[in-house]
């Protein structure tokens, strides 16, 4: 028996618990191998755009505007699947990256390992 519960689009969006700024964290995972690529924030509008266009779109907290990942670099994230957690306050996006995800040119924004060997 699968633990995955299918939710329709309207119910999915309606159930998301956005924070006091209207944002929800979105973990981006490579759907091919499970690697964590980045963490971004979505508001309701960017979530709706992501679902409609199938291109991962965020709310930029620093620029205070919507941005579709890859719109300047060409390194889009194509939506494959989207999940919400049990509390409906975090989103997991499984995506197909069209190039490096990190603005540094690395595949993942999580490419710096603490070297704390004892």
C-alpha cells in the first residue's frame, strides 16, 4: 500500500499554509536521482504559475518579485511532481533541471561540505 495520497490541484493550493509574509519554503529535488538542488520560497501566485506552466517559479525575497528559475540563464527547472508535507507548510518539488541549478554554476546550491573532521 502506497503512503502517497493524491490531492487535486485546487485542494492542494488551498491547503498550503503560507507564513505571515505569504510564503512557503520549496525544496527542489532532481527527479532523476533524488539530489537536493536548492531551496526557494513560493507565494500563492508563484505556486499557481509553477503548476500552470510546469516551470518552477519562486518569489524573490530580496527583489520582492516573481522569478522563474532559468529565465535569464536558460537553466530552467521543469516540474515533474509536487508534494506538500504533513503540516502543509513545506513543498517538495521534483524537477528536471535544464542545466546547473546554482547561480555559481554548480549543479546544486548545496555543494559546500563542512570539513570538520575530528
